[in-house]
């Protein structure tokens, strides 16, 4: 039985519903507090305030979905602008390019090895 704050307890609620709500309140509050403690302040200020940990998590997911798109664009631009200019060794350049390609892959964008060459 999934619980959400939208189904609030009223006077006409059954004893089971009241018991479930009481058991749900503490873990919800702790989860919400834990999430708020571990999110950076600049991100925290853009996320709407809510009393449900489930809603708060959805807001955070939405925020990072748009942040991932932005990061993907930044990494692609960085990868396509990389050139060997002699300021570092060829090995370091290749390692840096493969690291960027791996980060892009974790964001869901496959970079073909022929593109790196």
C-alpha cells in the first residue's frame, strides 16, 4: 500500500489508515531531511518546498534531467574542440578524450571510437 500525502488522514479514516499514516510520517520526514542535507544550496533553492519525500525526489530528478542535457552539450563541445597543441603529451590527450567519452556514455550518449580518432 503506497502512501502519499495527498491521501491525508481525516476524522473518518479507519484505524488502519491512521496507524499506517503514523508509521509513514517518521521515515518520510527523515528521508526528506536527509535529501535536503545532501543537496547543494544553489540547487536546493530552485527546488519547490514540499512535505513529501517522494515529491521532493521527483523535483530533484526533473532538475538533474535538464542539468544532464546541459552537461552533455558542454562535454561534447569540449571533446570536439580538443586538439593536440604540444602543451601536453599525446597520451594525456588520449586519456582525457577517453574520460570525456566515458562520462558521455554514463549520460546516455554513445561516442564511437572512430569519432575519437
